[in-house]
C-alpha cells in the first residue's frame, strides 16, 4: 500500500516537474538570471533559501494532496469493477481523469493561464458530470478516519476564505483621527471621468481637489518615499526604483512620528516588485506579496494548473505569499481578495490607525484574470482604471459604514501618471524631440506622467486643510507635513514639502526622469529584453531583496533628464543637454537659446534647476549655448 502511494506521489511530482521546467524556460532565461554576481548574491542569501524551501514545501504538499486523491480514486475504482480492471489500469485512469478535471477547472477559473483551453470551457456539462463521478468514486467506501482527515484538510484550506457579516459599526472613535491614503498607480488625471473612474470623479466633486499636484519622480518607489518622508528624491535618497535602504534618509518618516503618537501603521500594495517598502519603513503590518528577488521567478510558475487553483486561498499566503494578492500574477489576481485582506488587517488592529493602500491594476500590463488580449492597449488601461476605481470605492464604503472615517483624514492620490503617446500626453514644440514618450518616468516634458491625483476629505478639524488655494502647485511631498501639522507638529521646516494651507505660490518643484523600459512595436513593454538588459544593475541583498547596485547607482542617476516647475513655467534639461522652456498654460515648449532675451522668471528658474541638480549635471549656466538639433 505504501509503495503504491509513493508511486502516485512520484507521478504527480513528475507531472509538476514537467510543468515547472516548461514554465521556467518559457517565462525567463534562467541563465541570465543566475549568472554573475546576481546569482551568487541570491545563492548566498539565507532569506532566499528559506523562501525557496517554503516553496518546495508548498509544491510537495500540493503534490501529496493530488497523490492521495488519485490513489483513493484508483483503489475505489479497482473495487467497484470487482478487480476486473487491473490496478495499473485504474492508476492510469485516475491520473488521466484527475488531470482532465484540473485542466478544465483552471480553464474555467483562470482563462488566461498558458494551459487553459477555450475548448474545455465549452464542455461545461461534461466537466460537471466527470467531476461528480470522480468525487463519487473517491468517496466510495471511505472510512471514518479518512473522512475526518478530509474534513480537517478542507477546513484548514477554506475557513480563512469564508467571510461573515459584521456589524455596521466596528470601529470606535479615538482621540487621534484615523489617517488613510488611498493611491492608484499610473493614473493619468486627464482620463478621470464618470465612465472610467465614477467613484474618483464623484469624490473630487464633493471634496477638496488640488489639480496642480506633481510627483518629482514618476516612479512608484521614489513617489511613495516622498509621500512618507516629505522629501524630494534628491534629499530622500530615493532616485530610482529598488534603491537600497542604506541610501535613504529615513529620519523624517511619518510612520515613526505617528507611532510615537500611538498609531498602528499599515501598508498595502498588490505588487511590490519595484517598490520594496515594508516594515523597515516603520509599518507594523504589510499586506501584499513579498518584495523579494525570488518572487520575480517563482511567481511565473502560477501558470501550472494545480498551483493556480490553490493560489487564492488565504492559508497558502503563509507558505507561498507570491501567489496570493499579487497583481504581478495577473492571470490569477482577484481584486476583491486584496481588499478583503486589507479589511481583515485593519480589523485586527486597535487605536488610531494609519493606512496607506496602493492599487496597481492600472499599471502595465493592464490585465487581470478576466482580461481579454484582443483589446488595444488603451482599452485595457481603461478597463483596469474602472476596476481599480471599484476597489477604492469598496474599501472606502467599508471604512465609511464601519465607523472608521467618523474621525479621520482621507487622502485620495496617485503615485504618477501614464502616457500613451497621445497629443495630450506631451507638449508642443518645433523641435524634433519626442515629448510624448510612452509609460511613466520616461520624459519630464510629458506632464501627464508627472501630474498626480490629490484630493481629500476630513471629519477631523484641521487648519492645515482649510483655506486651500487650488491654483497653486502642490507636491506629493506635501502630504506628510500637512498630516503632521494637523496632529500638532510644529517643526515642519524639516520637510521639502509644505503644509497645504501655507504653500508658497512661487515654490520650486524639482523633476527628474528614471530608467526607460524597452518597448515593442505595439507599445507594450518588452519584459524579457528589459530584464536581461538591466540585470547587471541589481544585486540581492542580505534580506533576499533585489536592490540597485551601489557602483551602478550614480551613473544611472546622472543619465536622467532634470527639470523644475515654478508657477506656470517648466525647465527641462534633456539627456543631450538641450534645455527647453515650457509654458504650462499653453502647453508649448521652446528650445532655450541664451543669445535671446528671456524673462527674469525664466532665467531664475533655469538657475535654480541647474543649482539644485548641480551634482548630477555636467553643464552649468555659463556653458549653455544655442543647441542645434543636429548635435
């Protein structure tokens, strides 16, 4: 009997290994991942091995479950046929039938998996009949002890996913207000309307909306570090995604200041590959997949059917967290599950709570488990906007009905915008330079990449949130000093950001680009080429996280575009050292020519920009000459 059982485990493991090898080879060139120092860093990192062993345990556990089911079916079928069918024939039928059911169920549940089949989905009646017969055979003659073990297993697997109705009011009002930041990734604010974003549109109409808000770096990690520290990237140290924690200035983190006031801090994000913010940033709880190097690799294997079917059970998150609430695994990502985990985390806390939740569906590749590949890239983006808008609305509705917002400050923001190369995504210039580059953080002259959503409502009375001038320029770095000012913080001069009610009309907001991904002819990011090109810039740190190499960092920063905004003027210094002046009212840019007269404001803004980024620029004011397009 034991030998028979192990033979079934071996068969299941063999099938899993074949899937595993195929998916690994299809997903990414593993030779490029593990060659050189990156592979050495990974293989010498203890957290990397701990996570890998947990995955192996997860894989073996699933294989054992599958082996038990097929073994039970085989033995029962052998008895039912009065041993007319040989044990070997029953074993063969059990594996074939079980594989058919798994493939069909995964096709129904996750239609975008590589092994999902449209043809299997068409035979809905057949699969129900086959599954019913299979389960009847499995349960035939089952012993009481076996039935007890089956019920215990099902209880462990399914119980965390069962939701119970809760009282309408579950949160008590505290002295300090609850603080909420709800953020949408890659939100082009020009696409906010009642069709794409009905909740956001309604929210900004009913509450205070600051339409001229900018991020200094249109990438998620630098933007969120600015939000949490109140500092621009030059001073926070977060100039690029996956910046090593050691480079950062964390002295002004709002989380540390809030915790001193008795707050519980929660951070939630459904994809953390390029934003490794976590507990080291002062958060008590983190919701979402791990921000580790191994996640990049193992998450690809969700295409394996029996792994995919287990991927959205809460209990699996403790063993294989890269398969639960992970938008990077868009083929199995279910938006409502991420919301439910945020709510569950909030309800397990007490006292005043700070919640920062970031929703990444509008980020490339603009897909989730029910997406259809036949749509164009913009239509996919709009679909994801609608779903993310619904996610935010559902979380807001929960907070509102549960009493969480009875004494609160809630900020609705985006980390950056998104460009699709449309006319509205750039500025007009007679130069041949392209100001409508795709993506975000790729071109500082594409203002839709750098303009962000910034709206708020507050049931907590605060002077910093009143008498707001909607016409001046705001920064994401303004959130921390504004929130802390509402809580009585006196020393807000330590921040680059300013309190909303005291923003200087002539303030200077620096801008900088980031590394550019590689796009294909259809405007999609070429993931494998981009990864393989940039792998040499990263290493795996002692926590098993992918971080930018120190020796590569400064050169990458110096290769950026730099600029600044003041009033309605913007200065842009491009990679080829051409300088453009943009009138943001008219959306027109001119190539700077020092031989011509420019306004005092223009000269001052240029000097300020050159001075601010002097450590990164190879040109100075007295070296700027007329730039010819041929240069």
